[in-house]
């Protein structure tokens, strides 16, 4: 389900900060970006690189916007910009070096995290997991906005997050205490089912409001999610370069990837990684989108679209799970990787049905990327 960006109100940085954080006067704000060479922030040299569109949005929309009226309007201070070295993977720990626009080298741990109340990270790769851990240690609140583009700014960041929170809560309440969720997939003319054990846990929501700390919001927001307690079955996965593999799951982990189409070497490399570091195959999240948004081409927004779902492998400590970076055999493997299923991202893979086992009943949640009657009813309440 999607809509045009023209149906959304114009983006307002002031409204976004006010709604998400409900800031009080005097709070200090910082913006983080990731660069291959953090020193390229000196004199804003990185703006000359046409490929760094995310970082350019961070500068033009957030850094400049904050300084050109928003800080005074909301009674906020700071608005400083820092660069750190790009991590190369989703939710990998950040290196400590930070560089400011004057070229001064600083420490994130000593100079940034303890000295700001609100920290927004606008980056290539998600930094939600590491920033959540740092927020808990240093007491700040924050937001992560990776993969930012014009569509996201004018739709997913232009919405009323009070309403997003209300809608997400309706679904969260109606999906809490589920014993399990089963998902039926179709790929290459064959059907496969993945069953995720949830143990009656309370569902959680990513709803965009970050008014009590320490905490970090992931924006755009709008999903209901669980941290699975176990999983069995199989599910098809589309790799970044387009190959398809069948993930065979036992004991909550992908044990083996079977080639379906594309490049066999991609699947072989994945199997080598699973063998050398089995934790990389653990299923750490099951999520469902709750918003009506346009397709942006970036998973950070597209996984929030109502009718889509995603599972994730790897690190889960930022979601309340037990998988922390030190459990991986290599630090570069400690990622949290969302696997999104949507008509735009995975047209080769069908999700014929996702159903929830709860209170002795079976409720169908999604059929063919559309919310089923149970989800629609929850949203109408």
C-alpha cells in the first residue's frame, strides 16, 4: 500500500523535532554523519562529492535548517555537526573518532555523547543499535535516519508522529501476547513456511516518539515488532545483488542457504559465513509495517508500509534481545540486517499469508502484501 508524497504536509524540521522529542528549552543538539574519511567534513569538503546525497541532506535540511531559525524557535542550543568513519554494515559499532567542520579530531565517547541532550545520526548505514547502547550509558535521546532521500523527507518525515504512534499502538495491543507467527512464502513455484516462536511476549512498537530517555528513535517509524524466541522452517531471501536463496531454519537460526537462482557464489559465500560464525544466522526480529507511505527505495521507510513484513538476522540487543556484538566471532559480523518482503523490493517472492497464534485462536494478519481483516479492524477501533 502506498500513496503520493503530495498528500503529505510540507516537511518541517521544527515540527519533527518538537513532535518526536518534545524538547525543553536549553537542550543541546548534535548531528552525526558518516564519511569514508571523516576529515572530509573540514570546510564541508564532502559537499563536493555528488555521491554523498544522504550526508548532503544532513547538512542542508538538518544542520542548516536547525541554525536558520529552528534552534531559536524551539529554544535549543548547539546544532553542531560531526563526522565519523562509515561502518560498512548495518548497526555495526561506530569508531570513536569524530571530526568537526574545523577539522578538529574529537572522541564520540568523551566529547559528543556526554555533552549533548539530543543526537540525530543521518548516515549511510543504520546506527540504531550502537547509539541505543551509548544513550543508555550517557543519558541522551536521539534518532537514527539512515538512507535519507527526498521521498523520505517529504513523506515519512513529514507525517504526524502523534498519529503514527496511535496507529502503531492499536496494532501492538492487538498483536501482543502472540504464541507464534507463521509466514507462507512462494518463490520459483514452490511454497515454504517459516514459524517464529514468540512465547506470549508483549509486542513492541517503533512509533517515532522519543520523549523520555535515554532512548533512540528510528525514523521514519511505524512498525510493530517482536524478538523471536525460536524459529523453524524455511524462507526465501533476496540478496543485495539479486540472487535468491532458501534459508533453512532450525533452532532459531539459519543453518544453511540453498541456491534458488542468480549467482551460486553468493550463496556459497553466505554458507561459509554461517559456518564460521553461526550467530550471524540467528533470527533477531520479526516486524510488520503500520503506515501508508510511498515506496522510497530505502528499506528504512519501505519496511514501515502497511502490508509489508520483515525478519532480521544478527544483533538484537537494541530491541531487547540477547545478541550483543561480543557473541560474534568477528566484530564486522555483528550487524542487524533487515530482510524486507514487499511488492517493490521482492517481486520474485510472494507472501501469501502471515498468521498469528494468540489466545487459542488463529488470526490472519497479511495476505498477498495486504492487511487482512483482523489488522484492518484493529486500525479502525
